[in-house]
C-alpha cells in the first residue's frame, strides 16, 4: 500500500484544519493538487473574476512550491467552471501568466455549483515530483 505525504503550505493551513483536507498529496512520484479556489488565506472569496483566477493560480503554485515542484512539472489540469463559456478565455489569459510550453493535458468542465457563492472556477491537477 503506497504511503502519501500531505502538502499544506502555511497560507493554506485553514483548508487543512477547518475544511479537513490536504491542499496537496504526494504519492508514487506525483503531486496531486486538490481543487484550488480564488480565496484569500482567510478563505474569503475574491469578488473580481480576474483577481479570483489569479489567486486560484497563486494558491495552486503555493502547493507546487511546498512539494518542491514548479509550473513546468504540471502534467494535468482539470477546471470546473460555473460559466465555462463566459470565463474560459479569461482563465486561459491568467493561466498563460503562469504556464508555458509544453502545456499540460487539460480538461475544462461546466459545473452547476462550487463550494461557495461567488466562485467562478475550481482548479485541480497533477505534477511529477522532481528527483
């Protein structure tokens, strides 16, 4: 049975202590990043769509960094959108600030609801651990 290591960056500690899940888990040479949201360290939803997406990527990046990974190590992303058609282009513009070629495998899905009102996207993914 594989063992895993929980990844909890300091600024995402409330996810672990209040929400009862790990922002990331390392197992078998991979980092699995939980669905990241555009919330601040106090779990408040950021109202501006572009800033919300930017914070979502920042939170994702915190988990990558805590595990010793970077954006180039990401092999797969899955995004869940309240309004995929409306927000996809903005998502891609923000993503391109963080990621470049080679691009990871991606799946984008429309969702009926996310955990809290005001959220427009949730992003989860997988990265290959270094070494």
